[in-house]
């Protein structure tokens, strides 16, 4: 049986395919007009790599997982739905935050926010119920202003959601779902149950903003997969590090899911390689995504910032910079800038020959000799060197009065400085010294810049992988089926019976969802009771009695009040990790040589090696280029590359002669 993991990015759609022993990887251009076409193209490539017809490949596939930046791109480009929001009167300008929320005038226009006279007190009692006529008048105004979806997020709804549910019932009674004029209603407390009214409202807004497009794409992908021969649910990877089927996924959970699970994959490999601290740096076509693994564990955030909006759903911590192979270089006066604007996959860099005329990092690498125009993506795509030179000459070199090669070198050098500088800043914030940290350089463009990033950030070494160009897809392969639930108490439970009642509701939801996934019999639970002075965790099987679980948490909490319950239900699925193999020292012969501009003023004859010809134990002295079918590894002068027992490609500075 096979497993397939697909990551849909802004420029490329990546595939990681395995039968449990052997691994194949694939990379195709993302199809922005309909990303499900690129999704199926990638799967067809996977079937060819295993010499199977697509329908046979899918019939023999045991699990299919998908991560994507679709929601992230909708958010970044501000192309989401037009939302109407109902809040408690008085919060229209702040959305319960300490200052005016940046969401107003950004994700949601001020005239799309309606205040409703209602109140739930701090004991969870309904003081004022919503009035139907007032609610319907507000809804009519929002619909007339173009609302495609209405979010209801009321103060203290986490203590008692009755008023939010009343509003939904009022709207549904007047606009039944079978009417063409019906407008969907989402409740903030059902998106995430959290005591922070502002973070909960932001969470609901972000979810609603991308919901319609995400639902359309993900259900379409599942339908196409089923039509092609796959007979199991498509699992969607979440930024929390788990996955769930489409029907049990909320759009918010998909934001940054690919970069997030890439960090999870980095933690798996860090443990395998015996590395305590690593920084995962994924350089694709559009962005540079950074994640930290400290003491072999991913760093998580309970209330992360997404596009400057504080939300209330836990994620693996990832930082993103708008810099990738497709990042556009430009002059701002006399100052060179690279990114964050990207040429994407359409039209793409100038060298793609698809109508792009702006110079990019990929164009610079091509001009400098780091990329072979006849061997991009293993020769499946030919690059136009003349178009790359023309774009750099017209936009940069001519205006600066320098050669095309000098301009290209400046673009490449600046890209490396930006990426290395971002990593250095994040390590400083984490209290880590660069000399103790290894760079896991991944993404299609990552190994081209790995040595430069290590030098700029002052890191120990750079490590790359044969499957590194599809690292988010590999990260998806490390995820298990998982559902997260939380409950915040309006007042700490005074008896174990109150705790048992809350746990019973969470357990019921977990069992229902895991049964729907088909994993009820293999599922496990991890439940934590939390407060400022408390964090205790209990692990159990899914069939545990709520009373037994409550008693265990109650005893562990002792005299500390319990403010929040968090429950994780998960079921392990098979994962692939690189096997340790026999190493034999070797000094491979290059397959050729070409001129590379390692410096701005001269090109150097540089040996070129084929990655597939390198055996475990091979050592190469820089300067050198190693070419694979999906990425290129640039080994700087004064550096060396060695391949270890797991197939990892480690780049380090050569020891200086005594």
C-alpha cells in the first residue's frame, strides 16, 4: 500500500510518495486558475514514478494527505469573502481589543460591523437576550452591503453561548438554508472556545474570510481524487501538526499548514540525526519559512499572530518572509530591494518564458551559472537564459551602470543576507547561539543559498535532504489524524462532578469525530488541565470513563484552580523515516564543469556532480555544484559536502590548515 502527501504552494505543487520502504518525490507548477489540476498532475507523476497507472496507484493508496497555502494566499492578497460581523454593542470599533482592531478597514469594512444589545454576565447568566426585530434589521443591512457570510461573536459567549445561538436561530428562521437568499452564519464560540473575546473574534473572522474558497477547493480536490480511483477520505493537514478529513476541518486550521508541518518534519529528522537545536528554513518560490526546533521539540504557540491578528487556536510556530526563488528584484531609488512581491508560477520569473518580465532570484541564479537552463526540474522544464539577462539588464544593471553578472550577484547576495538576518533575529529572541544550531535547508531553492545563510547567521552547518525540495509534503507524512478541543471555565469547577460534566462533553465530541474518521478503535487521548499556576496532563485510551479521567485531573491539580481543559484525540498512522544504511568513503567524479560567479567580479570553473551518482559516504570539496532532479546544492569555496548514513547532505566549512 502507498501513501501520498501533497503540498500546494504558491509556485509549485509538491508530492511525497512512499510504499513504506522506497520514496519518490515530484514537483509540478501550481495551476492558479484551478489548483486541483496541479494537485492531480502531481499525483499522476507519483504513479509514473512507481510505474503504475493513476487509477491503480490510487486504489492501492492507503492514505492521502494535503497541505496548502491557499488560505494563506487569500489572506495575504486580501481576496477573501465579504463578511458581516455582529458583536455586543459597544465593541464595534475595538472588537473587544484594547485598541482599535487592525481588522477594521482591513479584513472587514467598518460598515459591515453591527452592534447588538445583549449581555451575558461574568457568571454566565443571560442578562439581556437579543431582540429578533433588531437582529433581522442588522442582517438586512449587512446583506444589502454585500455580506456573503455573517459572523456572530458576542462578549462572554464562552461562558454561555445561548445568545449567539439565539441570533443564529433568528436568522435561519427568516432566511432558511434552502432559500437562494440564505446567508451562512458562523458562531465565534463554535470556531474556537476561548476566554479571550478579542482573539476568539479574530479567529472567527479569519475563518469566515477564507471559508468559502477553502471549502470549494478542498471538496473539489476530494471529489476529483475519488473520481480518479481513491476510495478513502482525503485528510487535510492542520497547522497544529495533525490532520483530519475535509468534513471535519475548519478553514482556520489550514493557515500556514505546509510550513508548520515542515517544522514537525524537521523535529523528526533532528532527533534521527542527534541534533538538539535546528532551524528549519524552507525557501520555495514565494516565501522563506522559518521554524525552530529546540531540544528536539517544535515550538508551539497557543495564541499565535496571523497577519498581525492574535487568534485563539494553537499552531506550530512559523515565521515567514516574502522571499523565494520567484521574489522580484527592483530599485527603490538607488537601493536594491528583493521581495516580498513574487512572480509566482504565472507568469513566473522571466526565465520561465511565460510572459514574466521582472528579474527574480531564480533569474539571478541562472545568470550566475548556479542553475543549468537545460536541467531545471531534472530537464523537464527549459529556462530562457537570454530572457533572464534581459530582465536584469533592463531593470537593474543599466540603471546602476554595472554588468548583468554584477547585478545578478547583488540580487543573490542580498537574498542570502535577508534570509540569514531573519534567522539570526529569531535565534536571538529564542536565546540560542548560532554556533549550537544547525540549518535544515529545504525547499526547492533552499540548498542553493544554504552556505550563504549559514555564514550570515553564524550557524554551525547546513543539512539538506534528497527529499528536501518537497519538505512540506514530507512534513505532512509525519502527521497523525488529530482533533483538538478546549473548554474554558467561567469559574473554576468547585467539584469533581463539574469537571466530569465538562470532560464528558469534550469526550463525546472526540469520540464522534474519531468514529467519523474511522479511527475510533486506535485513537488515544491527551487531556490537560491548565491555569496560570497549573499544567497537568493525563494520557488515556479513547474508551476512558469521564469520571475516572476527571478524578485523575482533580487529584493532580490539588489546590490549584482549573481554568482551561484541552483535549487532543489522535490516531497514529504509518510514517516513513530515512533508514540508516552502510557508509563507504568515496571521492566521486564530476559529470562536468561550468563557470560559476562565486564572486561579483569573476567566474570560477566549478565541477558539477549528479546527486543520484553520489553514494553514502561521498565527500566533495567546494567550490562545487550538485544537481538533482528537483533542486541544486551550491557548495561554496572553502566548504565541503558529505553524505551520511541517512542520505543527508551536510555542508560545513573545511577545517583550516594548521
